[in-house]
């Protein structure tokens, strides 16, 4: 367990940033940011090949946040990784800030794809994976994170077909399987289950893991990289709002900012890590 | 006069581009025979991607390829590109300024028998409203070929609007295409006809008829609707004092609107718009449709005579 102490403390920092950013902006999406903390922490601090001094380095690994509303966790990870100063995080969603409500690849160092309109990120990731193949870059990985509600978008399944059809084994898609979307439970709004079987039926390599467990995330990515000829889906069971007692598993905290007192309480809960 | 469809010229130019530039890739959505990307696909199979009948994914994948440094040309019918995939074009291409060339064929009424579902008369309006988008409507084969090469060199999102039928070759082989300059095809002092795409050769026909009636009409080929060559538009509006805009597109939001916006602010000028008058098309032969919907040389002549009164 000690093995992951460093990742755990980074994850705790990202969670505190998420709360501070959303509270300062009085706007933003804490729930789906908190559920993806371990996934982004593992990618940005353990797995991805990056050079913060050259954000567009042409050998880097790529990450597409298809569920662009989780920008707080993304910006927090990029800042902690050194793409820009963590102090800038508090400008999130404010006028004249680079840190737009949803990720903007034109202006934010480290952002690989502009997202925010759900359902489009896997297509873009596929395009980047195709380009890497054309350029003979076999050791370049393209990661993408999708929401479980987002899977209701038809375009996702167009892109799921495309990745399999073109054998994009350099494409690794995480699904943040937190079970919630804006209007409530995914299973109630428009059921997307069974996910494993769906991806498998579309000729993907599929794994199901605990999305808050670093060891499982790392192992799953290693397994995914070894799955030749097929794209990989990692369906990560998560808790929306993870780490903040009153936000956990509450659809209401999808896109609502905590008030001053709530933010203080959340930050206190997140200190113990 | 030789005739060429703009989509044929596009297909040919694309194959030429493929040989010249390794970074050019082509995507299609199960219409490569019709959009003429098939020639590129045959010669460069590794750089051709059929996405199937999935236009949202077509645009999104092209965006990803562009983000990784490729020069993607994405083709399908205009109605499925600009219409079906509008938000993908907006959010994944125009907003991030990605270097995607959307080459949309079968625009306008001249699609013919397929009818209203396939006759895209609103695409210029949709694409023109997008920040960062360049909108190009070639008039004939030589211009479509030259435009294909030019937009490949231009950095940024482009919507290239192409047609189904063969049109007379107005421009010669030696035509020097400038993406941002509207060529004046005929000088005149009484009325300025600004036309794009299929309507350009009809504008020339109309101008010839008008000359016989003692009316001197200038014809300007406004192949790039955005950014509009305002300088040429204003110069000819001032010179003639009467203008006509002619396009195979709705009178709402297209070339006529773009010109009216400029003139309204800088040089109010009496104007007539020739185009589809806020209605859907229907099945029929292209010539029959153009006649029925008033997109003819005769309609331009009538408009000029009205302006002269
Ligand atoms: C195309 C599109 N439709 C609607 C929205 C509004 N929206 C933002 S987040 C969201 C719910 C997303 O749920 P899910 O994918 O499960 O994300 P998570 O639970 O991980 O936050 C919706 C509907 C959007 N951003 N894009
Ligand atoms: Mg969810």
C-alpha cells in the first residue's frame, strides 16, 4: 500500500483543488471530477509519457477528456504536473481566464483536445490514434475518458466501431462508471448497461476495475497495452463525488458549487489523506 | 465549352495532393464514389478512412487527425456534413481551429431527383455563422481543382462546397486562383452581379443577354463567401449602384446575405437576391428545379431590368 503513498497524496491535492476551484468560481462540476481523480492521477503521474516544457511534443502520450465538464480534475492534474502554475487554478471559469469552463486546446498548455459537447472525444482520440499509426509511432498511447451517461450519445458507438474496425490498439478508453448523470441514475434516465458486453460485442478488449484503486488502474492499462489488434475499454467503477461525504453518490452535486461552509467542510475531510 | 462537375475536379485534385503531400489524409462516410474521394482511396489506401454511415464520427475523427498534424479532407454530401454533423463541426473543428477541410458535395437544388432531404440549401448560412471557418464555393471544375489545392495550403478549418452536375468550364487551365480575392469575370457599369458556384456561368449568360438590351452588367465570382472580399464587393457596388446576388442556396444567410450585410453598413445599395426563397426543394431534373425555383439566367436578367427602372 505504501507503494502508492505518493499517488494518494497527489490525488488528495487534486481533490482539494477541485473543491477550491469550483467554490471560487461558484460554478462547475465537482461530482464527475471527484470520481475521476485516481484515473487522472495515475495517467498524469505514473503512466503518460509527457514533456511539460513542450506540451505539443510529437512523441507524447495523449489524453482526451471526452467528458469535458470534468475540467476541474483535468486542470488540477495539468497544474500539479507542471503545465502551468496551480495558482492559476482559481481563475477557473472567470472572465479573461485561460481556464475555460470546458477544456480548450488552443489556450491551455497540456490540453490535447477541446471538448465539452459530450460524445465527441472518442472520435478525436481515434483520429489521433490513426495519425500515430500512420506515423509509425507504435509506442504512443492515446487515452480517453468517457462518462457513463455520455455513452448514450450515438456518436460514441460510431467511434467504438471505428476504433475496432481500424484495430486501434493504441487507444485506451476509460469509462467513469459512477452510475449517475444530471437527471439521476443512468439506469433510470437511459440505461447503458451492460457495458462490458456492449464493448466486447463491438470487438473491444474489455476490463472492469475499481476506478479508485491505483494498483488496478495500472494493471489494467498494462493489460490493455498488451492486447494487440484491439482497442481497450477499462470500465472503472467509481463513486461520483468521491472523497466528500455529502457529495458521494448524489446526482445533485453533478454541476453545483459548494457554498463557503460546505467548501470548508469538504476541504477538511480531504485533509486527512 | 467543356463541362466538369466540381466534385470531379475535387477528386482529381485530391489524388494529386496525395502524391505531393504525405500529410494529406481523406475520410468519407460511405459515399466515396459520389464524392469522388475514391480515386484517392485507390491510390493511397493507407491514408484513406471510410467511417461508414456515421457523419458525426467522420468529422470527429478528422478533428483528431488534424490535432495530430495531418491535413484531413472529410467528404460526404453537404446535407450530412453541415447539417447532421453541425455540432461536431462547431465544437471539434471550428472552436479549436483545427485544420480540417470539409469537402461537401451534392450541395443545392441540382442534386435533382433525390429531393428535399438531399438538397442542402442552408449550408453556407450554417458554416458562415461559425467563427474561424472559411467558406469556399467554386464555380467550375478548374476553380474547384485550384481551390482544393489552395485550401490544403491554408491553415485552418475550411468548408468547400461542391456540386453534383457538370458545369461549363469558365476558367482556363492557366487560372490563378486566389483564395481571398473575388475575380471579376466581366466588366460593366450599370449593375454588378455577384455570384457563386453554379450560378456563376448563368450570371455570365445573363450579362451577355443584358448587353444586347443595352444594360452593362459586371460579373464577380465570389468563390469565397467567408472571409468575403469586401473591397471588390464595395468597389463594384459603388461603380454600378445596383447589385444582384445569385446563389444556389437559400436567400437567407448565404452569399446574398453576406453582401447585404456589408453594403447595409458601408454602402447602402439597391439590391436583388436570387436564390431559393425560403422553401425546401423537391424531386426533379436539375434544370427543371432551377427553372421552377427561379435560379436561371432569365431570372437574373429580370432582376437587372427591375433594378434599372
Ligand atoms: C451533447 C451534450 N449534451 C448535454 C450536455 C450537458 N451535460 C453535461 S454533463 C451531463 C451528464 C454527463 O453524465 P456522465 O457522462 O455520466 O458524466 P459524469 O457522471 O462522469 O459527470 C450532461 C447531460 C453536454 N455537455 N453535451
Ligand atoms: Mg456518470
